[in-house]
C-alpha cells in the first residue's frame, strides 16, 4: 500500500506514468481519495486553488444518515396526560410572550439611546448666560416656534443675512489689506452711499 | 512553488506515516490559503499609500524634531506646502449631510504652488489656487478670483501654512499615537489659553506629517465638526490635473473698491487672548440690505464677525442665541444698539464680547 501511495504521489507530480497504477486508482476507493487530495494539495501549493473548494461530503452525509437510529414511536411521558398536556403549552406560550415583550422594551430603550447622539447636542438648550437682561431664547433655524409668529420669518431673514454675510466676509478676509473693502458679489446695489449709523 | 510541492511529497514518500502527514498538510494548506485571502482584503482597505519614498521629499520632513507638538506642527506646515498630495476627506457637521471633498496640492518644477479643492457632491464647488491667486467656481455665481494665498474652505488653511501664528492664543499638547485612515498618526490637541474658544484635535500622519483627521470640540469635549481623511496619496510628481490648468484662462482678480474712511464708532473692550481686529467697515447685509458697522476679529484659527447697528429701524429687538452648524450667532440689544456676533465661538465668549461693546469716546 505504501508503495502504491508513493507511486501515486509521483504520478501526481508528473514523474511517473504507469497505466497499471491508473487502473488501480480506478478500482481502489482509498487510492482514488488520495488522488483527489494530492491534487488539492498540489493546487494549493501552486496557488491555483479554486475560490470555492468543492469537497464531496455527500458520502459522509449518507454514512451519517445511515448510522442515525430510526425513531419509530414517541415515548409516553407525563405531558401526554389530558389535563397537564393542555396547561403546560399555555405556560410555555406565556413565557414566550414575556420574552417577546422584554425584547420590545429593550428595543425601545435601544432606539431612544440611539437617538440621543451628540449630533443633536449642540441644538438643544444653550447654556444660560450670565448678565443678560430678559434672558435668551434658544432658537435655531429649524426651531423658531418660541418666537411670535409675525416676527419669526423676519427674524429668520435677518439671521440668514448675518450668516451669509459672515461666510462672505471670511472669504474676502484673505484679500490684501490695502484695497480691502466691501465687495458685493450677490448684490448689485452700490454701498458707497451707506448711511452712517446714528450715534 | 513547483519545487516545494515536490519536496513536500518527497518527504511524505519516505515517511511511514504518509497518510497522516498528507492530511495535516492539507489542513495547513487550507489555513494558508484562507489567510492569504484575508491579507489581500486588508491590503485593498489600506488605501492610504505613500509612493516610493524619494530623498527629495522625505528627507527634509524627517529632519524635524518629532518629540514636540511644535515640531509636529512645523512638519505639518512643511508637508502641506511642499509635498505633492491628493487627499480625499469627508466633512461632518451637525445637522448637515456629510460632504466629501477632494484636495490636491502640487509644486511644479519651477516652484509654483498649486492647490485644488473640489466638493464632490451636488452641483459642485471648485477652488483652484495658483500661488497668490485663488479662483472660485461655484453654482449661481459667475466665477471669480481673489488675490490671496489661502483657500477659503472647510478647514483652516492659514493654520496649515503657518501654525506658528496661533501660538500666542493656543497651547499645543502632544497626546499620543493612534491609527487613523489606516496609517500611524500622531495626535495633537490645540487648546485656547484662556479657555475662550473651541479646541481642536488634529491627527497627523507619522510619516509625511499631513493631516489625517481633525475634530473641532467645544469646551466640554463634545464634537462639533469633523474632517476625516479617507485616502491620501503622496506622489513625486504633481497631479496631472495641474498641468491642464491654463493660468490665462482663470477668471480675473476682483477689483476691490477702496475702503471708505470709517471712524470707529463703537469700541470693543473684551477680546479673547490673541484675537485682533483684522477688518472694520460699514456695509450692507445681503438679503435684508440693512447697513451695519462691521468688525472682524481673528486669532489665525477662528474668525469672528461683529455687526453693530441701530435697533430702532425694525421690529426685531429680541436677544437671540442660536447655533448654526458649528457657528454661534448671538444678538444682544443694549439700548439703541443691536450687536450681533457670529463665529465658531462658545456662546459665553460671544456674549462677553458683545457685552463689552460701547460707544467710543
């Protein structure tokens, strides 16, 4: 047998050509097995392995099934008594429902925690500032309902004006200092005749 | 491989327990092949690459001392203005969709610095800088150029070029090393000296010194804004894109009107340490057309706009504090004066600045 395997190995390597051995492989299941695994090894070493290796496990499954004991009839247990049989499944069901309910609760908690991401954080209540009369209303562009209805849209317009102008000023900031002045890209109106702010 | 296959099998040929060994070899081989697959996957994820290090651009970088935060920032400044790189990053801001950018930089053989910043989502915004001319291509606005040495983008360009400028206002702290964007990175924390401004965490590539990640955090350490690099390529030659630019075809530099002589009407008593007034004028706001007296404060990292106007003109005289993305907007009414402060500042600081404004004598 050892000799045969050795010859098989040589055959796989292409060092030996033996018709007799080939016949032996055809007839001998163990040799055929070896033949297959040697080829697999060779492919592996040459990095020619297929991405999905199809190893035939049908034979093993068939063998496993064959050795499985056949169940002919269920044994009688205490559950099969008429009264107990109807009670126990109910209790079982209740247990399942309890588990389902607790999973749901856990999910709700999970979702709530998930929603409290730090992204939202900056939008929520601004810290109270000291020294301001009348207090500050925390307002964001999305959330202006704390303001009187009529003023809200006007206020939003002013806020947008400030934010836009800030962006524009940042861009022109880097322009050289000596001829730095107002440049209005988004407006055609000339601003040379700007009124002085009353003092 | 062919050779080793023979040796393995030759060994087994001479072995009494060849069957057993054959099985063991098979198991080993399968393990080997799986680990190779895993390796190739992780290779493809490691997208940040540095092309063959050439003496021309890695030697001077390594010359910087790497044991101090200051040395690291110098290395960063050198890398950002001398290397040829192409960086993809994503900008994350609260309440806004993430914005992917492509940022390329190249130095031609004549020593001309070129830089490009491109917003990759939507109709696109593109900024091209050639030395001191920055051209902006944006939707809804005709393209224009400005004379400037920095691009006005989502990151503090001035800081990348001259980190030294902010050393009067901020402390630099070495934090430690970690892995960012698949590369070894050095983390440096930048904290304002008087705790009046937001802090920054910067992760720099250990090898090149380029920025890999940047977090803007408030005084409690909450994340406000983040730039995360997803791919970074350093090359020996500038990107082909820069060859295609024809400097003559770029839009004209905007002629800025001479500044009208404005006398300061209002004084600002409180400014955070290191902040200086960089601009003062009177102009009209877009959208509403209100005229305002305008002052810009800057410390080299953060720019703050201050608007002052008479509050009698309209019905809005409510104090407002809001945060728009990472900008704070605060409006205060003091008698007839309406002060608005806009900028990346904690609300407390914005309030302190606004409260300190009074009529000039």
